[in-house]
C-alpha cells in the first residue's frame, strides 16, 4: 500500500502541476472555457459568467499549488481531500461534455494538449482512482525533508503562481500553445493535409468588410499591423490611446494597418472616431480573435501571412523597438 501511495502521489502531483502550469501561463484561456461551461446551452449558469476570470485564476493556481503540496507533503489531509474534490468537479464536467457533446475541448491541459471529450473523461476516471488511493493511504504521505521545507516551497509556489498570473494578464501568455503563435504561417496552417482526419490548425481565419472578403489580400501583403479587439465594449479603452501613435508610425513606415473586431460596424466606427484611429475595422470571428491574441486590444504583426510579432496594448511602445 505504501508503494502504491507513493506512485499515486508522484503521478497525481506531476499531472496537477503540469495541468496547472499550462493554464497558469494563459488564465484567460481558462476563463473563456468556464464562460462556455456557464453558457445557456451548456450548464445554464449565466449569472456566473462575470466571475469566470476570478474563478479560472483560483482553479489554475489551486491545481498548481496543490500539486506542489502533494509532492512535498505539506498539509497532507487538506491537500489530498482538496485534490479529490477538485477531481470530482472535473469528472462531472467532462462526463457532461462527453455524454451531451458539449464543450468539445474541456481545456484540461490548456492549449498544450488537445483531447477528445471521451479521452478526457476516461483520463479523469483513471486519475480519480489514484486520488482515492491517496485518500485511503494518506497516512503514508510524509513531508519531504521537513514540514518547514514543505511550507516554504508551498509559499514560493503560491507567490510565484500569483506573480505569473498577474504578469500574463497585463501582457501576454509566457508560453503560447495556440494556433496563432509567433512564427506561424497562417496560409500554410489553413491548408487541409491529405490523409488527415482532422481539420487544419487554423480553420476560422477570415477578414471581411461589409462588401468583400480581404483574407487573401491581407495574407499576401508584406507588412501588416492588425489591431485586434474581439469585442469593442469589453476592451480596455485606454489601450486605443496607446495604440494610436503606433498605428500612425506604422503607416508612415509603409505598413498596411487594419482593425479586427466581431463588433458591429456602428460600434467600430464610433471607436475609430472617438480615438481618431487611422485605420478601418474589418469583421472577424470572435473566437478566432480571442485565440489570436489575449489582449483586448492587442497588436499582431504579419509579413506575408507569417506572424512575426504580438503585443498587448500595454506593450505597444515595443512594437518598433525590435
């Protein structure tokens, strides 16, 4: 039993640390996923949608820190029961997704590892068995070196995870696992690969005016700066003040500058007028824009369809420093 507990402790601890870390570097991704779960078509808990971000932050920090606590043996009963209760919640959500074909990507490992709803559910079934072993054999979990050492490591993990969360929310994810990471050639990743059963990595990239589709035109242009705001009214409005001089400079340098949003033409025209922005907005899919860049507004630089730079609006001054 002691060996089984130690193996379970290592397995569960490593999985929770990894799962927490890949979401810790991109907490907005988890927030979007919780918004999807809370939506009317899924759990119908729309009153919780405004709290999706703090809920996501709490969950990903808890995953990461509890994984650390399990490995170092700090507050063993609290840790084991907290992990077990968290797994019960995850098991329910993934069972619901699998059974009713809702939220086809639960985001259990962020954007780092994609699993089907079935794979995710059965993974959690196996994982909760190891959690039960830990609950039953909790007395065999001892601190590594000493309680003091375990406590210090736990505190450092908590402070570090909160620092990382704060940094990425104010800037961009430290590690970008998404389809629109720097170096991605969008046209290449939009192509269907013969023999593949899955859709291409990028399948929803489309930039349109009210009259025409400009996707191919923009992807063929040499120097492009995209100002992305998936929803104008959910944006940090001070960001447009920071972006305007960068857009002006880009135009002087010969860049093609476009705004991208899923908001209405009336709303984007109002923002353009209020902030004297020197570019027009194109319409694009909201989910695609959220995936492309986490900042609202944010800046994406393309060279012939290849993403060569991404900046949160707070880092707009760095665009031409490279």
